[in-house]
C-alpha cells in the first residue's frame, strides 16, 4: 500500500507550525493532523524512519510530538516480542495482513515489518 502524500493536511500550511521549538506546544499542528487522512501512515513513517523528516529530527508528525512518539516506540518494543509470535502464527493460518492488523488494532505496516523480520531471521538461520 502506497501513501499519497499529496493528501497531507499539512501540505498547504506553514511548516514551522510542525516544528514549534522549545517554547511552542504544537497545538495548531496537532489540530490539523487530526483532520489528516494520512495520520496513521504518517505516525508509522515517523516511528519507523528514525524520526527524521527531510533530515530534521523531532517536530509534530502523525499528530504526535517527538516525546509521544518515543513513548509509543518504547511501548511497542515491550509488547512486540509476544505479539510477533501471534502475528506469525495467524499468518501461517493464512490470515491476511489486514485481518491481523485489525485483530490487534495495529497498522498493517507493523504486521508487515514483523513478518519481514521473521523471514529475514529464517533466511539468516538457514
Ligand atoms: S498527520 Fe502527518 S501528513 Fe498529516 S498533517 Fe500531520 S504531519 Fe502532515
């Protein structure tokens, strides 16, 4: 699934809203993000890309601050080992990635990442 970034709600706004600096709270950017059809994909992209946008770290992405994203990533690391086994088990039972994502309330990209990591681990072990 490809993301059409042309649909981004931030596209026609001043980018500085998303990088409010130490004294800003990013509330206006977060408000705009809440209306964005790409919010989930944007958040996943931020978390999975080393948290940089055009080489700039931080800022508001997917409606979340850099601190929010760090907390989400840390929480995922704590729960993913258990969930990974379940994702692999359901995939072997021929569940689609979309069905698995819905089952766990996660993004399809996360399911694909777990399955890809599993395949790479299997290939490395062979
Ligand atoms: S969710 Fe991402 S793409 Fe959408 S408005 Fe916010 S920063 Fe822009």
